[in-house]
């Protein structure tokens, strides 16, 4: 129910008129493509002159609902990859392997004073 005054798909914006209580307010919608975590996303920025921010939030919520109805829910974000694999656990000692002799002379002594 907005009257589009001007739009430019290449630049990603539209200027519109928003009517409320027999008054006309000028507004704009900006579409921004971004890449976050290796994934393409689209952000929308709505601004309406002389209106509180909740009006802009309400329009964004309606736009989101319209897009979800027409296009479905967005894909879930990819699961993060572990940058390094977990270290391999050493093999447990074999039961028949000889055990090193016990050193009962106390803790090792450092060669430096």
C-alpha cells in the first residue's frame, strides 16, 4: 500500500510515499547484498521521515513476512568447520609390553645450578 515514487534496481533502492492519518511521509528502502561467513545475504534498510522507528520496524517485519510467504524460509547457516583436526590419541600400551624400570632415586635433578 505504498506509492513508489522512484526506484533503481541496479543501485538497490526505492523511494516511496507512506500515508498515515491523512498525511504523506517520504520513505526509502535500500537493498544491500553482503557476504558474511562465506554466505551471501541481503539486508534491507527502511527510513521514513518524521516517523518513529517502530513504524520502520513494522514495515520491515511485513516485508520479511511477504518474502517468507513467497520464497520460503532462508537456508540455515552452514555448520562451522573445525580449523584443525583433533589430535590423534596415542595407542594404549599393550598388556604384554615390558614396563620401564621404576626409578626410585627421586625426581630428576636439573643439570644447571
